[in-house]
């Protein structure tokens, strides 16, 4: 057989090998995570429920979903094992203490306004469509400004 005709089959077999290899790694990591669970650990099920591990068995886990409420789940139903800080933040609403040495960025644009900011009237843009009446009013206002600075018979030239 010609090696050129075998090349697509070789590439296909190699791709299949690589895909199954990565899937096996993910399954092994998930199994290791589930085996690392201890009583008192916070977990999230694949359904999105947060609970605390009470007892571990071979294929099942006893979870406390609320104070005094226990449920039995399969180990495969555990989606993630959470560390204590993350579990308390999600379930109990505890705020994490931020160790920030630098400046804190505000959530809004309040720091952009202040004494150094430009005047608000100068920054506004008129988005209203002008009519002919508006344009004639502006022309009259300009004519009045020109006439205010001069008396009858005076001119700019000296």
C-alpha cells in the first residue's frame, strides 16, 4: 500500500489517542479530588447545591445540606471540593479580607469628578435636533452680543 493513503488513518488514530488521554487525566483528577474529601469539608454537587461532608463511605457521601438536614449522595455527584474560605464566602456570605498594599480602584466613576474635572456645562453635548426656529434664535442672540459692545456710530478701527 502507498504510504500517502495510510497517512489520514495514522493522523486519525493519533488524534483519538490524544483525546482519550486528556479525558482520562480529567477523570483521574476528579477521582483524586473526591478521595481527598474529609468530614467537615464544604462541597458543591454537580447540581449546584452547597453542603458539608458528614460521613464518607465507599461509593456514597452523607452531606449536611442545612442544619440538621442530611442527604446521601453518590461520590460521583460531587462536582467540587471547596476550601473553607471559599465555602464560607459562598454559603454564609462572609467577606474576604483584602490585603491590598496599593491604591484601591473605586467601583464607580466618582474619582473622575472633582475639583480637577471640567465644568459639567462645558462637557454636555446637545443631542436634540435643531429646527429652523432654533437657528434663527441663535442668530438673533449673536446679533445682540455684537451690538451690546458698541455705541451708535462707533467702529472697531481706530
